[in-house]
């Protein structure tokens, strides 16, 4: 196992420190240029109807329609390289799948396609009569394996790289650990996937309430509602960065010359406005087995009445944690390194960014994406 941890960096929207020693009346270096850039950004914002970011999604076509899920293949942007193994993206519940394709210039999908790799993604239906009854075992034993087979069968049944974010990363790890389907997995990469929720400060109040009430309050709530509503999911994400939301107007006004930052803020807002509900049964299992009992951190998780242990993962694994992540803090992700004892190549890195930033932030291209590229290259062959 290799472990690397980078020091915490400044926030992307931090203003530059003032410089001293300038003669009275002298023009600040770059001030005129900054003013010009700010004006161009404001003009483009008005001309394009309140938009700066290019949030067009990379084109894709469905290759498999299942019961409550669909597997898509992204259209190549360069000639596909047959030497590169295929890759399947696994999004979490609650967040839209375009987190992997946030905006042009900050899209992991776009970056992967540019290397000539074939990229697919599995998406889920969060609504409908059956959605509320779907449990975690459905994703682990059926949906992810079915998606893997759909991709593998297109290419002589060769194993597929799995890449997941947040809960999607846990799905990939559990699918590799389950062994029920025998799905063709070449490697697993999990971005910002918390294994030990006791290391997540935001979860502490919920665990205390669950301990005091025996879990009855939350159980009654999600059974009554049938799901964990999309609005509540959005609020939960926003609560993790209250300060940034409160100071966003000031950040926008003081960084009008920073086109990349303005585009990133807009793209993140689009993602937040498209949060989806957690299916009721799946949320109930997450609450009881992950939040309340922390079964995953103790390698005691049971799905469909049988144990699913991370120690049974027998493929290479890359774990990526965000240095500033409060939803999946470094310690919560790192706990998996103590459990994945069967992986032949276990890598753990800490990179700049929060829960989304480590996957799709402005610094991801030169940090976590390069980690992924190096890891995939090392495991192109079975």
C-alpha cells in the first residue's frame, strides 16, 4: 500500500494578499487587466442570459435499459484506443450523475475520453412506485454487476475499471466484495467515500439521537415519506458549507475577473439544484447500518442476510480523499485501508478539495485525475 497526504491548501476562492511598497498614485500591476476581464465576464453573463459556464453534457447513448436503471456509453471524442480497458462510472444516490461531467474544462468524463478510453456510466431512477422499496443489495448485487457485464460483453468479456464517487464509491467496493455475481472487475477507484462515519462530525448529532431513541424517529420519518426528499438532500449538502453559501455574494463581487471561479460556482449551483431523493429502503439501510451502527467500519455489514466484507475485495483499489472534505473526512476514507487487506495493490491519496472538489474541482485535473490515470495505466492488463 502506498500512502500520500498533501498539506491543506487555500480555498479556491481566496483573494490574493495585498502587496506593499507601491509608490503613491502608481497603478497596481495587473489592475487594468483585471478590470478588463471583469467587464468581459459581466458582459458575457448578460449576453448569455445569466450563464458563463458551459454545462453541456458530453454526448452519450444507452446500451442497456434495466429495471430502474440505465447504462450509457459516452461518445468518443478521439479514436478509441483498444489497448485501454473500459471504465464504468458509478454515481451516488441523491446527487445527479453529471457530477462526473460538471462542466466543460472540469469534466472527468471529458478528460478520460480525451485519452481514447471508452467510458460508460450507470444511472438510476430515483422516483416511481418501486424506487422506495429498493435496498442497497439491489445496487451491490444487481445494478452495478449488470452494468459491468453490459460493458464487458461489448469487448470480449474483458474486466472493467470501476470508478465511484461518495456513496457510489462504496457501491463499487461492496460490489467487488460481494462476489455473488462474479462481475468482471479489473480495479476499483473510490472518490470521497466514507467508510467510518464515526469520523464524520456532521453525523454525530444523528447518531446521538438514534442512540437515545433506538432509531425510531428517523425510521418513522422515512417510512412515512417513502424516501429522503431531494430538498432535504440539497439542504444537507449546503449545511456542510454554510459559510461559503453565506459569503457567495461577496465572493462573486470580489472575483468578477476570475472566469474559472465564476464558471465553477455556476456549475456547482446547477448540480445542487438537481439533487434527487434517496429511495426509502436504501436510506433506511444507510441510516441503520452505516450511520447508526457503523457496520461498514467494523467490516460487519450484512446485505440480504449475508456478510459483505471489504476484506474480500481481491482487485486493485485506489482511495481518494479530499483534504477539505467534511462529508467524507480524510480519517473516514482512510479507515478502508485497514479493511481492504485482500487487495493486491491498495493506494490511498489525499488531494485538495472538498467532497465535490476532489472529484470535479478546479485543481482536480492536476491532482486526483492524475492519480486515477496512473492507477488505471498500472492495471490495464488483467
